[in-house]
């Protein structure tokens, strides 16, 4: 049966022994759901918490493991093939879930159609799970719009509203975004930054897997050159995957001060441990942006208008986010050819320079 709104308290869930969490997505999707993982761990402190998530092809762990491993928020993973229609695969998954025997399924999924949600619910009931919480219904089936700010609700907030039958949580409380970094991860970060000395630092992660979110290597290079002239005392760290090494190296060619390219040298959690030392993060709408915001590092971001204004904005108030409202906003395109990325390509280097300076100024006021 479903938990009625307001029934559960943190104390009343201590008898639950096994919880299955259903959350698909990439690194960024996992970071955005961090407040939910913290909430689930607090509500079910004695339960074994398994995450059902999508695994990359030929990988032994989901992308979420790169964020959640070592945190203690989940204890293991189950594989799900996104969009599978294989009866054999679904039977295998059903058997694995039944063998695990969860008392509760916590549904922490991106927005899906009503039919898809009902199909999911039916599948998990057939798996023998007696209780499901978090299924979107009523006002949680969409992000709220605030006419005063002109912003749509952050996805992290909507996900927490889906779990309000468990407890109410404050999405702005940065303790709910903590990755629980280990001593080894923080020590690794310090050793990687040792070459930059005691200088204040700027972090930049210009790479992106989505063509529609790519601001362009030339623009990043020009921006970093101007920032270097503005803040000659700063050091620069480049963040990203191995595939981002070339674009990061090119973007940093105009930087006048010391710099270190860490693309491909760090895990996502180690990247978070490095980024938290920065006084500014620069990059596209991406996983590293959310890692920076989770540790209260101000971000200056050229946003592609591929989604609702505000839905994927990072948590926090000091950020400077440039988002163009254009006729094709909220297109959800990963590749934009017809309109030549009119939204993000209209953002100038000088606009980003002022955004970066303003983000640093606002943060300085809080220090």
C-alpha cells in the first residue's frame, strides 16, 4: 500500500530493514537527487539501501556510483537497462528484486508520463514490494512556476516534494548536498593542487557531452585570458573527464598565471574535493556545476535554454547564470543545428566576464 501524506516520521521508519531506491540518470542527475538520498538515509537509518539505476554498456557500476560510493547513503546497486522491452531482462530484474525483498520502494525519478509511472508502479507491485513512496501525483507531476521570479522550480525541490510523505526537507540546506568525502579524497585534492601553492583558485570545466550546451572553446579561451588579466594573483584548475582534456588545454592557453589540468585524473568525488577549494566555478550546465554549488562555490554559467528557466539551476544564491529566453526555449535538444544554438551562442565573453566578477564579489561579501 502507499504511504499516506504526513503519516511517516523519522522515528516510525526505524523498523524498515530493506529499501530499494529507483533513480536513473548521469552524474549530474545523481547530484541533483542528493537531498533525496540524505532524506532516505535519515528516514530509514537501519535499512539496507539498494539503488536501482542504469549502468553504462560494459560497465560494472552505474554512473551514480561515482557520486554515491563511500558516502554510506546507499549500500549497493541493481542494474536496469533503460527502455528495455526484453521480457527475459525484466523477469531477471523481477527475480533479483524479489530475492532482495525490499519493504519499501522509494521512487526518485525524472518527470515521466502518467502511463509510464503507472507501468512502473505495476511492475514493482508484481515484484512483491508492499509499499511505494514518491510516485508523482497532483502538484508533483510538474515543476511549479514562480511568477515573482520568473523561474521554474528546481528539479531537486520537486523530487523532495514527491517524498514529503516521509518528511519535509529544506533543499537549500547544504548539509543535504554533502557527498561525505573521505579523508583519502580530500588528501588527494590537496596533493593535486600543491603546485598552485596558497593562491586563491578558479575552477573551470568547459567540456560537455551535449553539443547544444557547448559555448565554444574559443570563447572559453578568451574569457580565461581576460579573467587572468583581471585577477593575476589567481591560479587555475581545469576539471573534467579524460575526453575534456584537449578543450580544457586549449581554453587555458591564454591564462597568464599558474594552472593545472586535472581532466581525466580525478574521480567525480575527487573533483568535488578539488572544486571546493575554488572561489569561482566556470563551465556549462553540467555535473561539475552542481558539485561546485553543493560546496557553496559560486558559479558563472552560460546556460543553453534547452530546458525551463530555473529547473536545472544550481542550488545557492551567489551564482550568476545567463539564460536567454528565445522562441525555441525548452526545446530539450541535445544537438541544435537548425537554430545554430541561438540561445547560448548569443552570450558574449564580456557578459560572462562580468558574471564571473559579480559571482566572486557576492561570495566575498559572505566570507
